[in-house]
C-alpha cells in the first residue's frame, strides 16, 4: 500500500481488502507502531502486522541471539549467533522483506524504569513482549495518559501458558464491530399495530439481534417507512418489531430492510492480571526462575493476590515458564496482531481486556517434570524440551507428516514444523508437501515464505527451500500434484500407511472430504483447518477416538434458481452470476464447441457437401452462425457489441414485459410483479452512455492483441445488416458457401481460442466485462449496482483472507499435532472456532466416534475394517461364506465403490456367485486388495438392509 498517496495495491492486498475494507486499510497505512521484544512471540507479531501493511514498524530488542532463539524465532540463523548479533538487528532485513510498503527500523537502546518515554509519542500503538510487569505498568500509564491515547498491548508466552492485554484508552470508538456485510431482509408483511411486526419473506431467518438498526426501502403501502431508520426488537427468528405503525397506511407488498452499522464505544480499565501470572512476574523481578523448588515459592506468593489458587497450575507454570512453545506463540501472535490492527484502524471489536490461552492438556505428571527429560541440552530445541520433555521432542523429530497445500496456512505450518524439529531425525522423519499452484502476487500478503522474485514459481518447491532456511536439518520432499483419485498411484495406500499424521491446508470442501476418506481407509490421523477473513477453525481427527470430517456435513451453498438468473434477479449477486455465466458461455463454452466441431469435420468443403446431401451434423448451425457473424475490423466489433447490448439490456426487458405486463395478477389476486420480483425496464444506450469493453466481439477478431475501452454513443449505431442464422437448410448452405468464397486463410478461420476466467489479472478485462454487464442488468432491474471490487469478490468466489487469522489457526493445529504424536487420550484433543473480529475463541472436545450396532453384540465404527484373505480361484460365494464364518453375519449385498457386484434382486446377479472375485473386480496387476462395502439383512422385515464396515479383500493370502 502506497501510504503517501493512499493508493491500495490491489494485486497484493486484494484478499485482505475484503476483510478490512479500504477505510481501515488507509488508516493502517498511516500508522506507526513500536514493538519491544523480538523473541518467538515478538517476531510472530512483527510478521503479521508487516504483512498487513502498517506504514512503519520499529522493532526493539536489547538481547543477543543465542542457540535458544533458533527454536523460537524463525528469522534468526546460526550465523547470527556466531556473530553475536542483536536480535532486532539480525531480523530487521528479513522481516522488512515481507512488505516493501512498510518502513522497518531497529532499536537497541535500553528500555528501563528510568527511561524517558517521550519518544513513544510518535507511535499510535505500542506492543510489549518480554518486559517486566512494573515496566509494563509504567509504559501503559504513559500511553493511557496521552491525548489521544497511545494504544497499548502487552503479550507473553511462558512455557505452556500465554496472556494478552489491551488498553486503548478511556474511550475507543469502533465504527464496525464485526466486519460482516450488512444484512438485507425481504419483507412479506408489516402489521398496523404498536409495535409493528415485520415478517420476513418465505419465513427466511433474519439473523438480527435486538437493538440493531434497520432502514427501509421499496415498501409499498407504508411508504412513509422508506428511507427511515428504526431500532428493532427480535420477536422470532422470522420476525421483529419496529415501533408504532398503527397510524401508518396499510402495508401492501414488497420492501427491503437493510441493516445499518452504528458506531460502538469501548471502555478500558487500568492494568489487571490473573493470580498465577502476577505471582510469576513478582517472582521474576526478584529471583531467577531455575527449578521445581521455585514452584513452591511461587505458590507461597499467590495468596498475596488471591486466597484460593490451584496449586497444580502454579507448579506447572513455574516448571515450564522458562521454556517456550512456538505454536502457542503463533496462536497468541495472530490474536495480538489483530488487536494491533484494531488499535490503528478502529475496525472490529477490541479485546476487553485479558486473554489467556494455555496448553495444560499437554502437561506431564508433576513428579516427572523435575527429571532430566526437561533439562536443556544446548541445542535449538531447549525451549521446546522444557515444555514437553525430550522423549516427545524425539517423536516429533522422527515424524513422517504429509502436508497438503502450501498456501497461507501451509506456509505457517511449515514454519511451525521447522521450529518443532518435525522430520529432522537422523534415521527417521520426513515432511512431504504438495501443491499444484504457482505463486501469485496476491499470495505475498499472507504466505510469508514467498517473496516478489518467487512469483510464478511452484509453491511447494519454493516453500520447501524457504523452510530449510529456518531449519536446515529438516528433511522435506515436495510435489506439485493434486491429491485426488487421479493421483492415487502416487498417493497410494502404501504412501498413507507410511505417514504418521496428515495435515490439510486446503481451500475447498471437496478436497477435504476426499483426503478424509483416504485417512479413514488407512487409519491415519488428520488435522484440518481453514480460515475465512477473521474467522477460522481447526479439527483434529484421530483413529478409533473421534468422528471423521465426513461424519458431519456443512450446509450446502445456496444456489440461485435458474429462473431468478434468467428473468427475475432481485439482488446484485444475481446479476453478477448472470454476467459470469455469460462470460463462460461466450468466451469458453461456445469456442470450445466450435473447435470440437472442426476437430470432427476438419474441412469446410466437406461440411458443405454433407449438408447438401441432407446429412444432419451436430453443432453445425452454431458453427455457421459464428462464422457468418465473425467481425473483420474494429468497427464490426463495435457494431456487434451494439447488437448484444440491445439484445440483453433492451429487447429482453421488452419481451418479459410483453409476457407479463405490470398489472399482471396471480390466481389469488396478488400482483405478479412484487418483491422479490422486480419488473425490468429497457436501457437506452443513447440515453445512458456507459463505457463498455466489446469483449464478446473481440474474441472473434483473431489478430486483436489487446482490449480497448470505447465510449458507446450515437456513432456506434446498429449496423444495416447482421446475418441472422437459421436452422433452415438452404440458408445454412448459403452462409457456408459465402464464407468459403470470401476467405483465403481458411484453416486459421476454423480455430478459436477459448478463454479461461482469471480474476487476478487486471489487464485481461475479465472483471471489467462482468462488472459492466452486471451493472447494466442491475440498472435494467433497478438494483443497486456494485463496484468492480465487490464484483470481483463475488464473481471470482474469492475467500477473504488475512495473515493474523492464518497464523492463529496454524499455531492451534501444531499444538494438536503435539498431542497426536504424544498419543494423548481423547479428552485432550480440542477443536477450535475463532473469530478475531469479535473477538472469540471457542474450544470444544472432539466428537466421540459413534458405534453402529448390527445385532447379536456385533458392532463397528467408521475406523473398523474387516479383512478377508482369498486365493486365485476364490468365488463370490466363497467370499460371502468367509464373511459369514469369520464375522457371524451373511452379506446380502456386495458393492465396490459405485459398482454393484452382488444384489440378489438384480437380474443375473445370482449367477455371479460362481464367478471368481478377480473376474468380478478386475484388479490391476499390482493391486493386492480391494475395499468392498457389504450390507446385511435387517432384523425386521420391511426395514432396509444394514451397511457394515468396509471389508478389505486380499486376492491372495499375505505372507506373515
């Protein structure tokens, strides 16, 4: 973001702009931030706010780099330790590389009790890490006393515990507390009463809250409501009250209620703290924390602050506080960074005021924590070892992990793997990654392993190389394949069984479901996560303990009905989707059909002869129409654009109004044209000059190498004659003969170049076309138009994204990874949903796997798999008998995927009992087994057959 000119680099910030909005982005680009402490937490915060795009960041630190830092700060390298560099100076150029628009400076001056704090007046936000409590209080008081107040944030990670504190002054106004799009509610009725009750159309839930404000428009009958704003009280999920409407004229029909965003004031109290942390700070200011004895002394201090305290928590804190859990820092750093952005933008609800996140789930029994397993050994993993012990560190080093996706979450996960030492064992351990995508400029805003010179390079190869800069001992294999049924030769069952855990960093549900099914089939643990704007989720799936991803279903995306798109759009989303469909039809689908036709019939003369002989050729008339209308000059392009304009934005409206005049009524007497149906009105091209890119015609101009924008006016009149194709045979022959006679480069004219929609190339005109077409249609239906920015998000189905949420989610995933590797019990695992805008973090225990009862005490879960070993002449009947003998139930159906191998009611299936399994399944030469689904007869007649667990049938007996 060019802060001085307030221009936003959309190619870099496009995903983040959808989260923050331009006003917040511009405020951020004018902010100066001070950050003290570039340890494991400080570097996380610095990374995130530089990626976000503040104007300037000063990083302050007085400590030298040590080997300890290698396990917590991903921007400190071994040569920094050898040269005894200051931590801020060592990381300065590496964090500055993250965003060329941010000015980054380093400071190494002492920050102590007697330091003159007036230098802080130049900053809008001050962040402290690794600073004593007394100094935090002093700096907080100084910041709070300024006018306007300097926003103050302090954060720390002590072993398995962390804390975050915010103080934005006595009063802090937030213009948008949630960042959600204002809700629009279509109205079906408003009562004449006190209070007036508004009912939603078609009983759709409004999802509003009491106290919110709405403004009304397009209400017929109670027209005095239009333009007015009312505070609402929720009556039910489908209705709300708005005050006295008894004196208003009766409601007739229609109307839209639109949520109005109102500012909210937040208030902050002086610095306060929880008891164990407070005691720890007091202790650290007077003593050096060394051993388990300190836990007793720390416990003795706690009653000073609170009479009753959990002694075990205090002891765990004291014994791990010297250590540092890097994934916990990633999670807290993500949250703290979002608070920084709130402080300088006034966007989203700030934290009030303390947040504590602990990992008490991973603690070891207290009697073990004094053992040598937790003592330092002089390597880069000492900070981690102090928290989880050496045996678990070694398990992480020897881990085989498969990371699917190297985008935003994937980059953060690789950083976490490197700090944890995943896949660094001498004889064991490997990180395998894959991602088919190339790096785009828009990725640089949150995929922090990539730099501008990496653009158009494969994500996986580049991410692997960058991760080795963090930890050169990590072993990593990188691929550029999708993980899907087509690549099962690469990612086979054998491949999955070699993995200890699978981590997904994906952006679509379909891929998640597929990988989940592969993990269930091969009994592999899976950790999934995702973000959308400030929201994020994590889910841990452990064999035999938890449900799988496929055990629950997200609500399906609401599809726009075809009739709404074609004739009755009611919202800008409908017109944008219509324009997107027109793009696909005109520039991709139809050209592909054109090329396919000429691949089948390579000669125009041959086609002509076959038509003359009375033969019917599929697609012939579409091809002839395209050839006959193909423009040969720019003027003809403009002429054809004019014809398209009249067709879509004038004639279509006239045709619809002819079929359904404005006074049309339904059988019940109600008007046909009432909300949400909007009557169209033709757009006059001469009355409403609009800048158009006549793209639909440019596609047909083979030698046109760039797009031009023309002003449509009276000079672009409808041409005298445009050939109109007909399915009349004689006309088709005439058109084709005319084309053959008038063209010299015939072969070149029989090829078109289908264009794939690309949303992120601003020079290709794709979004410009969709914006123009959508807004013209919106004008025709009296719908509020959308700017190019909003159109791009909707048409491109862009998922809003920001680095803060990504960092937080990846840290939580890595914490669950430690539990999976440690073999923790079911109640230790936690799924999480977070929304940093509100802010909220909800941790829930994983869903226990459900057990399905068949009968007679026989039951199974999704993780169970029955096994049958056969031989070369094994028949289907042998297989059924083997299942009955081994598991006590006789199969009534046998299915392979979607292929029904044996269903007794199907004709001919009884005869299949004599066929060999190899003939029925037809396995490839290297296939040792096949997974089948069997069903069993129900206990009660009339009930459906019961599906059983998967049955893995081996074609030959395996050697023991």
